[in-house]
C-alpha cells in the first residue's frame, strides 16, 4: 500500500486536504478510473456522472453510515479530459466544498494531484484518512488487484493523521 500521505493546510477554521500520488499507469487509464462510473464503483462506490448536464452524484459503499449521510452531489466545475476534473462536494454531514483531480504525465506514469477545499479543520481531520484509504483502493484497482477493504485501510492509516476531535 502507498506511503504517500496527504496533508491538511489550515487557515483559521478552514482547511484544504491535499494528496499527490504517483501512479505507474498512463494518464488515460488513471482518468478513466476516476471518471468512468463503472470503474469508480470498484474503488469508491456508485457514481452517476453526467457531463452534458454538468452534474455528479456519488454514494460510496464506505464508511459504514446511513446513505443520506454518505450521499454527495454537485455540479461539475471543470472538465478537461484527461487532465482536470473538478466538482462541488455537497454532503449533508460536512460543509459544501470543491474536489479537484489534476493529472499530469510523468516518465513512468501519471501524477495525481488531489485537493478537497471548503472543509472545517475538524472535518478535514476526519476525511483525510478516509481519502487516503480510497486512494489506496484506486491504486489497487489500477493494478488489477482486489481493492483493500475500506474500514481496515482507514484503521491502518488513521494513526498517520491528526485525531478527529
């Protein structure tokens, strides 16, 4: 599993989660894993992505919580295949935010830069190990392996991050 930890940048009570992951796969392959609903289902959960209407709706399988707490909706703000995908993050349990995936080619694959803006510091602390677990699941999916179980992966990486309090 990856040791590429994320970071939380704070400004008062506002926070930004950042991850950079080097993935040894072509940019088009990583783009498809992030934007194709069938592939997202394998590592994240059910996703409805309508680029014509400019909307996204996601219902991750994990964490173990009620569907109405996990459901995320939003408008697509940037769609530049295969380099940038940015969308709103509207979820009942946290502040409205914006998620951005930026992909760039490297000599040995793709660099994924991810940000989640708009969270409170408290909620960023809760989300960062979960986001890490999802990116580990993405890497396994890309490698053709069975993605690790999200709860176990969350537990394994949570100690690397500030406590959710």
